[in-house]
């Protein structure tokens, strides 16, 4: 298995919210799906390099964090591509033993369900009481649990070059603060892979509000990590600005860049406070 795919799987595994056993099973299933898709592409495009094919498959699967969040606590998931096509469907297999559960087991399950129902009712009652007790002290916080903007770019097989068309996201009038989460990190490569890409690269990120005022402008310089060397070089930015209604823009300019870029933006109703 290539370092590129394993890097992707490690990011998925770190973001999964399931138990350890199911986490290992999910990662194994994803590894199989990714390998099969790369093999299918290689059969139809033998002239392309393995790195390019793997990069295309990972782009189709998207941001590893979003993929991990697609899994429910029971481990099931349905992942769709940007075009709306289902690229991965994972569920629970039901074996013959499960289908042969007897009446005794059914009775146990029935009374277990009754007990859980009672506990749920008690929990809802306590939760409602707590909510109305503390409600006066809770400000209106997040407009939506979903980000208003998400971006993911993986540059490994072929270094990213040039300026991309600016992305836009809309901030509603009731928002008071814009939160911007940016994660730029190098990828771990084998010595052979590292020899085939530039030793140094950079990505410039510029964020502007609807009036055209630049709220953020920074260039990150990264070098690939060779397998066996100490990890490092990751750049993480958590930023906030006073909100302005309208379309904001985010522009990326790459120069011999080898690594990954992830960004998420939230529009929230909490009053703006400058980051420390």
C-alpha cells in the first residue's frame, strides 16, 4: 500500500468516532475500496502514473475528516461524490446466526428495550429541566453546525502549481463572527517518491470580505517528509474576524507545492473577539 493512501487512511482513522475494533474494520474496508478503485483506473488508463491515479481516487473520496464524520456510531456510512454518485456504501453484515435468534433472546431484547425506554424518558425529563434552568445564561452561539465553506486539496503525485480560481462563501446578516480553520501539512513520502518531487514548495492563502478588504494573507513553505524522518512542518491557523454580510472569497496560489490543504469556515452569532 502506498504512503499516499496510508496518509489518507491515518487522517480518517484519527477522526472516526467509533470504538477501536470498528475503527480498524472501517480502515481495512476503506483500504480495500481505495485499492480496487485505483486498480480499475489503472486498467483503463495504463499510461498514467500510480501517483496520479491514487490522487484522483482520493479527490473523489474527498476530505478525510468529512468521510470520517459520515460514519454513524454503528459504523455504517454512505459516501457520495461531488456529482452525487455513491462512491462508498458500508453497512453491517447480518450472519445466519443473527437471523436464527430464538424466542428467548427476543424476550430479553424486549425487556431491554423497555428498560432503555424508561431510562430515555428520565434522561429527556432531566435534559428539559436543565435546558430551561440554564437557557437565560446561554447566548445564541452557532448559526449552523455545518461549515459555510469547506476546502480540501491533496498535492502528491503531481505538485500543485499556479493560482486557482477564487472560492466564495456567503455570510448571512445575523452572523457576528467568521471563524476560519486552516490546516496546511506536508505528506510523508518514500525516498523514491521524494526524489521525484520538488524539495521545497509553498501555498499562499488570501481571504477577503465582500468589500474586497483582505482579512488574511499568508504564504506557507513546506518540504515533503521522507519516510523514517521525524514528523513536523504542519501549520494550523484558527482565525476569527468580525462578520460582514455577503460573499467572501478565498484564493490559493501554489508553487511546487507537495502536501495537503484543508480549510473550513463557520459563520457564528457570538460577538467578535480578537484571537490571542
